């Protein structure tokens, strides 16, 4: 019984101390996850760029198939991504985005998704 009280006391003390200590370790930022714009994109490694595209693509394709299975209409973004980019490799897509930012240095604040939609997907839809 005495050991149990001691263990509970130690556990409570550890719990009470852990909160304030972990608070010091966390840095508060105005925006913890930056938007991926041209500034972030061009500073990223090739692997990071492809991982970003693969992650976004996987999420959108999953959304497409879930909605299709439930007989729901996917959003324009989802349909555009799946249909408009189905024949483009991650490398080619990444290179196209790189080229856009290199040739438009005044538009580095433009989000990558905006570039993908308006510069890559939308022009293909018009064909």
C-alpha cells in the first residue's frame, strides 16, 4: 500500500512538472505550417518537392475514389488533378513548377496549388 502511494505521488509530480517543461520546448509561431508558395518551393530539395506532390496527389486520388464509391461528385480540384495530371510524372510536374517560378520571379508568393491549377491543369482542360 505504501509503495502504491509513493508511485502515485511520483506519477503525479511527474505529470505536473511535464506540462510546464514541455511548454518551454514548444516554440509558438504565427503560422506553424507555412503555405507552400514559390519561396518555400524553390528552397525545397527535389525529394521534398516530389514528396509534397505525391502526398497531395495521394490525398486527392483517395478523395476521388471515396466519392466515386459513394456515388458523390468529386470537387473540380479533385477531378482536375486526377484527370489533368494522370499522364504527368512527379518529376515532370515538379520541373514544370520549377520552370514557372524561375521564369516568374515576381510571383514567388503564389501558392503551388494555384500554379498547378491555373498553369497546368486548366490549360489542359481547354484543349
